[in-house]
């Protein structure tokens, strides 16, 4: 990790401190939810790699499980289902960002940072703003996301449908 990456990581941690209506835990939860998109991308990449180079989506199974034909049947039946679930969760995160009630700069930064995986510093360059300004926008975006997640959690029937 070079000096610039360390500095950006430090600024990200500092920007998640408690402020106003949203607690630090809610900010972290919002960031984890938004970061789950990149996790889904990595999972799909691993599945694709497994299909291409290993002939399946999973690594070689535990030898203790070979005796169970029902286990093998379950694994082969769930291969497509796992990918579908991951894609549905990723879609949920994208939809969540697009429906946030905040300004367009905030949604743009969330999209590029959490969906496309671009650093906040690079987002600042793309959006023609200072680095500090981009971190402030990111913090406002996370606060907005945390408030929206709080509202969604209050509606238990809807929270069961969202990939949180």
C-alpha cells in the first residue's frame, strides 16, 4: 500500500465518525451494505473462474462429504441459484443508490465509488472537486444511506425483501 492509499484509508476512517442524526454504527452499516456490491462482483468473478478453469463453481469438495449423494445433488442444483441470489442482491444495492433522496453528486459518487470501485480521490478528479470535498460528499452520502436504511428496517416486511 503506497502513501496515497494509506492517506485515503485514514481519511475514510476519520469520515465515519459520529455526526448529527446518524450514529457511527449506522454509518458503518450503510458502508457495509453499499460495499456488498463489490463483494458480489468478486463472488461472481470467482464463480466464472471456477467454471472456466476448474469445470465447476466450487473448489474441490471436502473428502468427508463424498459419501453423501444428497449433498452432491444439492450442490449441483444450487449452482445457478447462488448466482441468481448474488445478482439480486447486487441489483438491490444499485436500486437503493438510485432511489436515495439526495442530490445527484451524492448518488454519482456512491455509484462510482461503491458500484464501479473507483477510489474517492479518483471520484474527486472525475467530478472536478477537491479531495476533501469528495470525502465530505461521501460522508453526506453515507448519512443519507444510513437514514434510508433506518427507514427500511422499520418496515419489517420490506426489509425481508431487501438484500441487507
